[in-house]
């Protein structure tokens, strides 16, 4: 098997799960650190317990949870006590996103402590390389350009990302806030797609140990069906490959349009993750 073939076959095993979960945890930990720097009064903080990253970004934040529980070390009641105390002391609910490749004993422990499953997520991945990620010429839109934003464009990027979710006005403030803080992460690379010079779509990344997490995908309503997200995907994959990444990952709701689109572009499901909440 030559080098190209080796790159194309990455098995969905424990080693892969550890890489994927650590990348998402690392990216979110950077977000929490940025939040703590920009808004100290919020009390944002993260800790590591038994290899899992526990994030606090506010009691109602989607980032307030753990990643990687049971993947790196065995978890006992002692570690669970520490994690639960971390959230409860801050008035936050206790959430854990758990891969099915975590240690088998963790499910028993979660059930014994009164946790309930509340959400499923498809964790997807694909190998990347500069040659493999050239987009089909027939799908290109010559009027589109994609670039990494500058330091003075964080607010423009966040506003554009928020407009892409205009169907859900009740979440506008939260999406804008999350987008703005995410764009200000120390190692963030935030991408903008422009049509005839006008910002119409966004995409972000997080990189950790050769894995790139693709997130922040959003297109304003009047900019859809122009190929913006395809262009953003290709640009981000090439950007990551040039920096030594060999795997890209995305997360989506099972059976969603986002999952189908990812699968059309070479992603496959590594596993379905369960979010558990302490009742």
C-alpha cells in the first residue's frame, strides 16, 4: 500500500476518537480562555480531569460541558465528583458529551449517578491532502472569493455569521456573541466568502495535533446557492493541509442536511456521540 492509499484509509478506532475529541476540546478551551480575557466577570474557566476537558462559559452556554470523558483514563466516582462539583459550584447544569469508544464502565457509572441522554451528534472525519482537496472545476463560482479575515474584521465576520441564522431570531444575540468571541481566539483562522466583494458566508477552524475542526459555517439568506460553503470548505481544507493536518472533522445532527452535505464531500461518520445530563 503506497503513501496515498495509507492516507485514504483511517480506521474509526480509539486512537482516532482521541484525536477528534481532543481537537474539539482544545478549540473550546481556547474559546473559554478568550472569553475569560475579554469578559473576566463571567468567570469562564476550564479544567482537566482524567483526560477530559470540563468547560464553563456561563450557566446557559452551549460550551459548558465536558469533552473526552472516558477516552483517555478510567473514570471513577472520585473523578465524577470533581467534575460535578466544578459545574455545580458555578450554578451550571452538568453535561458530558461521550463517545461510544469511551471505556465501557462509564455507561454504568452514568446510569448509576442518574444521568439521562439528551442529544445525539454525528462526529465525522475525512483524510486530507493538498491533491485530494482540489474542488471540481464544474462546481466553482468565479465571482466568489474566499480569504482569512484580518484583525479588524472580527465584528463583520460575527455579523455575517449571525445573519446566516436569521430564521432563528431568538438566538441572534447568542450566535453573535459566540461568533465574535470565537473569531478572537488566539490561534483562530476565520474565513469569509465574498460575492462581488460583499461578505455572504463564513467558516472557522480549530487545529490540534494534525486535526482540523471545521465549524462556524453560515451563509446569509440572499447569498445561498452560490457555492459559498463549497468554496469555504476547499479553502479551509487546503489551509489545514498546508499546516500539516491529515484529518478534518465536522459535527452535525444525525440525518441532517449538514451531515448529508459533509458526506457528499468525502466525510464519513466516525461515531455517534451522546450528550448526557445529570438529572
